[in-house]
C-alpha cells in the first residue's frame, strides 16, 4: 500500500461559532486519525487546537467525533475508511467548545464530585480488606475506564437535551454508583447513604432507557449497560418494591 491524499473536513471555531473547513492531507500506511491531525497542524493549520497526550488509547484526552461517531482520534485507524471517503472531524457535541476540536468537559468533573466516595468498613484498615475474587473482578471491569467521556457524549439523554444535564449523571458516573453499590465492603448504608435511592433521585438513573449507545462507543469495551446500569436498575427496583422496605418506610413516615 502506498501514501495517498485524503479529503478531511475539520471543524474550526470557538464558543462564538465556526464551521467545517476542507483540507487535503497525506495519509501513510498504519496511520491513525490523530497522525493526520498532527500532519495538518505541521503543514497547513498550525493553530488547530486538539487535545491529546498518550497516543496509546490510555489517557482519554483525544476524544472527538469522526463522521459523527464519538471516537478516540489516536485509536481510529485510517484503514477503516475508504480512500475516497471524506472524513469529517468535529468536537464532542454534548460539551461546549473551547476551540476547534477541544471541548470543555468540566460537566463530567462536576458529576464525579456528586458521587459520594467509597466508605471504608469500620474496624478494618487498608490491607485487611477481604473479598471474593468474583466481587473484585466485577468492579475491576469498571476500573478500566480511561475517562474519555465518549459514553457521556453519545448518550442521547444529554446529547439531545441540554436541560437534562443538571439531573443526569450520565453512564460513566451511574456506572461508578453501580460499582460502589455492588462493593461488598462499602459501608455507605451504615452512614445512612442509600446508593440505590440516590441513583434514582439524585443521579437520574430513570432517564436511562437502556439504548446501549454508551456501551457501543466505549474504547475499553466495558459493558456499561449490561453490567452496571441494568443491575443497578434491578437493585433499585427490588429495593423499591421489597415489601419489608415498603413497610419500614411507612413506619418511618408516621
Ligand atoms: Fe470512556 Fe468507557 Fe470510561 Fe465511558 S466508560 S468514560 S466510554 S472508558
Ligand atoms: Fe444513555 Fe447508555 Fe442508558 S446511552 S440511555 S446511559 S444505556
Ligand atoms: Fe491518549 Fe488518545 S491521546 S487516549
């Protein structure tokens, strides 16, 4: 295979507006979209803003949209596109643009802060925790998250409805609630924190209608919907319809 020239359309602008600009850029064997963006900076658009760091799919910085699909620029091989195809690169749609391909993802940090952290069990120090390997494995899957926020960007609950942002944590942080709720040593309940209720009432679990788009775009192949969101929904529903819980709530309300 040899080098060829591909047609790119890249969004340029800032919070005041912008648009797609056309470029023709050389592509070589084995390159990824981030290589092309770097070549574009080096040869035609030195002031093009793009966020990246590791170029190895591990820092989660280079998230953007390629032909409308949320992707990591450093993990998207040019060979997945036809040579004749026009490749459109745009910033993440769900977050405000800072400049060109860089967006302000602080929404995610706000949501992260809203999830109360792990509550250590009383009387046990670090190194004394004991868990079944099965429980360790369950949360280990969620710990693969590189915080690229592609799942947050693609979920229609906030992608299409800006007004939902306040009451919806998004798949990445509902997954965090699920992880903590499944953790056998989390002692949140002893402090009066019911993670299942807060998932519904504070983090907007009910907005998720299991479209699984989050799972489809996750570069770590985390089964966000099947392994985190659906189990959390089931646990929250069990909690709500458990006759003993219902009776307890009734007595407490008197
Ligand atoms: Fe990215 Fe997957 Fe983490 Fe979502 S869950 S932020 S898509 S790595
Ligand atoms: Fe959104 Fe994922 Fe649910 S895309 S609707 S959080 S399954
Ligand atoms: Fe780190 Fe792409 S540059 S994930």
